[in-house]
C-alpha cells in the first residue's frame, strides 16, 4: 500500500481546507507514492519518535502536531527540526500531520475528549462560518432527477442530520443554439427553444465543491451547463472549534475535578475559583482553548476543560465559569487513538502502530 492511500483516508475524514490559517497540516516530508512498510502514529514528532519508527519497521509517521510550521532557511542539523528532516529524508520516511483540520471536525479531537468525560448531546462550541456554498443549476424536467441523484451521490444536500436536501422550482428556460453548437434540444443555428426546466438548489461544503461540480457536468444532458455557486455566511454545525455537552447526571465540582483527573489521565489541573454549584454543562477544547472562553460562557457552561491558559487569562472567568487547565499534552493524548480508529475504518487490510513514547516536554513535580 502506498502512503497516498493513507493520506486520502485521513483527508477524506478531515479535509485540509478546514485547517486554521496559521497551521501546516498535510504531507510535510517524503513521497506520497512510497510503498509503506508500516505506519507509526504519535502526537508529536521528535528525534526519539523517528528512532522508534525505524526500530519498529515504519516508514511513515502520522502526527497530530506538525513538525514544520514555517519554512526552513537551512537544513544544517543545528536544531532538532533540522536534524529530524535530515534523518527522515536519509531513511525515506514520510511525515504527515493532521492538526487543526482534525480539531475542527465534529467527530474529531474534541468528541474524543467528550467521550472520555461521558458527555452527551454534544455540539460544536464555535461553528465555522464561510464553509458552506449554495449551488444553483438548471436541468430539463425529464433529466432533473438524474442530476439531483448525481449531486447527492457526490455529497451535496447535507443539512445537519438530514441528507438529499434540495429545493426545486419549475420554470421555462430559453436558449438559441449557435451554428457550431451540439444541442441536446433543438438544432445548430436553429430557432430559440423554450424548455420546461427545473431550478435545483442544494447546499455544498467547500471541500466537496470540485467533486460535486464534476458530477454535475458528468450527468447533465446539456452541452453548456448553467450553474451558480454562492458563498454563505451560515455557520456549519459539523465543523468548528471546541465542543459543549452535558453530563448524564450533575456532579459536585470536586467530584468533577476528580472525574477529569481520572478519565483524562492528568496529574495536575489548574483551575479557577469554584462556583459552589453542581456541574452539568461542560465545554471542552483540546490544546490551546483560551480563545473560546467567551463562547463557553455565552452557552452557559459550568466548566471549561482545555489547556494553555496564561495567568491573567484566568481572571477572565469572572466567576461565571470554572476554567480547568489540564495541560496541552494531556488534553490531546488520546488523539493518536482517534487517528488509528479513522484508518481502521477506512483501510482494513493494513495495521498501524501507536507510539509507545510520551512526547510531553512538560514535567511536573507534585
């Protein structure tokens, strides 16, 4: 199996178009056409991880955090990043990162954390805007069902928990074939035609746009296909940052802190003043989540479980919510299991390995 098959499986689940602007997910080092001997999954890429991959016969490493965030001006071995690049190139190892695009998926990193905490009725905390499009096209009435079916099969028409959603308007289309045209209806250079047509409207996601337009052209009977694509500001409830959900039964704040510690396997939780009320609604964000504090408060969360809050940011809780900072590594340590599960569902005849090493650069003295 080639690395490209693994990459396609990951990007089908978490398209690169949904990574944040600062991110650098995707293929970072190596050739996607290389035949794989094994795949190692880790949270980070360190020199020890590369050594582990080589020892375990893996020539591809999939990491949550990218090795390369910005361009290298030289590769002399001066830094650990340069040394890793040198080593993986020398040993024909492929490096791939799946970072904020995986964070932003409804069934991504944050759902994994929600599952560990036993949260129910989970939804995206801050859904992304600008990821949806409206496609309008026009087909002769007798071909409308064929065109609709092709669009649905290609991924159009999904609205929340519903699929195959469309709106259809019957009207009259006009056209006059040119002398060099090859019309489905009428004759080249003939008279103006009046045709019973159906205007078909469907929602599409920006990552599926090219595939859907290809399906439209492949299945539409006209030589010239009329269509419009309009960008929407509607938020996409399946894509975005963070997550919020509810506990099956309310817990005391002390009990919930213990619940976090045990289920997210962290030895140290930094938290703000407790509110003295039961915990029921919980917001979460794997990794650095301070930018979502206002969203968590606005949605009435009792606790916000995340990482990387700075000292002065803790004051922003203002007694409205309990911030619980469990550490960056701790909040994302289960991501390697998620990546493995994605690949198991997509590729059933190729085993992947989880790293045995902790890449957490932070040590605690408790």
